[in-house]
C-alpha cells in the first residue's frame, strides 16, 4: 500500500574476502537503472562467508511496476580478475496499491454541433470504477466515457477499495464568430436611427421659428393700409361764406 515501508533483503553466499565486497541495490522503471542504496564492507575475513542485509524502502505510487535487484562486486584491485566479478539477484517486481488520482480536477471544453465524448481516466491500483453525474443526466452512468449533447457541468467519480477522486468537466456553448459582427451592426444601426431622428427634430424647430418671424413682420404693413383707408373716407366740410 502507498505510504508503507517495504523491507527488501539482499543475500550473498560464499563470498571472500569480505573486505573487498561492494553491495548495491538498484531500481528501474522505464529508464536506466539507478542505485538507491550502497554498502562497502570493512571486515577482514579471508574465509568464505554469507552476508544478509535488510534495506527499508518507503513505497509510493511511483514505485508501482518498478523492479529492484541487488548486485555484489568483488573489487580485488588491478591484480584481481578483470572485469570485476559481479553477481546479480533476480529482479523483484513491486506492486503498490493506491487510491485514484487525476492529473487535473477540472477540464473546460466547448460544445460542438455533434455529440462530445468525455474521457475520464485516473491513475490507480487496482484500476478505478467510474461513475458520471450531472443535472442533464437522467441517471448515473457507469463508464469511463460519456457522450453529451448539451452544455453543462458533468462530474466523473473514480473509486477503488483505497479511496476515490472527482473530476469536473465544464461544457460551454459553442462561440459563433459572427455574433460580434451582428452586435456591432445592431449598435451602428441604432446610432444611425438616433442621428436621423435628431436631425428631423432640429429641422422642424428651425422651420417653426422662421414662420413665427414672418408673421410679426407683416403686421405693420397691414395696419398701415387700414389707416390709409380710414383717412381716405374722411371728408372735410366746405366753408360757406
């Protein structure tokens, strides 16, 4: 189980002289092997002996599927056999159990014209069981894949005997590129209509003021003509001597 300490044991039999013995524990997963533990003996014993060394290794999910083995070398110097005698143990395959874990717990996608397939995968040992939940789902879906046709939020739950983890998928509506064009066109038309209405109002106001001024200027001439008519009808009496 992840987090536990694993006890590994390296055994060497019938080795002599012990003071030239070098013991190394190697680990390998995907890449080149690398040493995780090393020991040189300083016992001056010339007769063959057996040596057993216990090594404590802290387990993590990165160790799942890795291999460990021991190598024993006798460094006898330039006078000894070349190349150096190397004894390698059988590799030990490590299986670590751990709860599910997602690389990221949220994923945002854009809905298309066709169905969108959501893929849910969590690292776990033993493998996870997946369940989908969401408001637009009529019921829970037990699968690592989910096909959706509508925007919304969908949650994938991965679980195994050691725990569970959740991942949220956010599906947004598809963005239409011509939406901005129509918005700008609508705003432009609204401004044009407003300018036309404003021009008409100003034009009508100017026409009304011109008519009023014309009426006031014609009044004195009318009064003058009426005065002439009144004067012309007055007759002076003839003087009698």
